[in-house]
């Protein structure tokens, strides 16, 4: 008996159609993944910008508003700085004391800083020491843009020059300009002097 060996013919590999389908599916998956990553990246950019805005514009405006609202005397003023006496409660050690007058010097500098220096004062309103110096922002562009930080107004809402502000102003419009990623952003507040 003669035995015949039959060879089975098999094809190894993939057809061109199968490869095309697989590549198309990989392309779709990559496009979906890229779109998802772009959405996350864009959302993170928006979140970072909002956090920056709150830190560099919102928080400084809030602090300026508190100091200006509480002021009992505006001593000196320019479009970019003010010196004022503020009647504010403060802690001395662990005790909260009221009717303490502090001198606040707020300044938007040409190098982009917004600073506030607070001095303790005695009964004659002389400085007795620095309580704190705070840099509220390092991205202020008011001077670079020629935009006043402080615009003083009288009771009727008419503009008051900075030179006349200590005697005639009853409120101030704050306009804080800051730069982020090459773009200027700004925040505004109108502050009424409560104690004057």
C-alpha cells in the first residue's frame, strides 16, 4: 500500500483588506483619545487662568476695598498709591483690641508689584513699627499701561484730582490691570469711604 502524504495548504498573514480595517480602527481610537486629551488640556488652561485671576486680581481688590472702606483719613494720594489711616480691630498677642489706628501705604509700582505696608501707630498717629508688608501681586500692569489704579470721586461722583483727594474724595474707583500669558486682564471696584 502506498501511502500518500497530502500537504495542507495554509495561508500565513493578513489580507490587505484586514490591515486597512485595523488601521482605520486604530486611527479612530487615536482621534478620540486626542480629542479627550485636548479637552482636558483646554479645561486645565481655563482653570489655571481663573485661579490666577482670583489670586492676582480678585484677592488684591478685596484687600484694597477693606482698607479703603475702613479709612478714617486719606493722608496722601496719587493715581498709583495711597497712604491712609485705618481704624481696624487687631490682635495684640492673643487679645483682640478695637479702636486701633493703623497706617496703610498701598502702592502699585512700575516693576509690577502691588504692595501694602501696615504700620502700628500711637495716640498721636505716629508710626511705632511695621506690622506687616504684603506683596499682593507681582503682575500689575497699571503703570506700564498708563491706567490709574485709583480714581477719586466726590459726593456727587465728579472726578477729584489726586492732590485734592485727601480733602474732597468720598469714594474711589479701583481698576487693577494685570498681565497673564501676554494678555491684559482687569478687575474694577467702587469703594465708598464709610468712616468719612
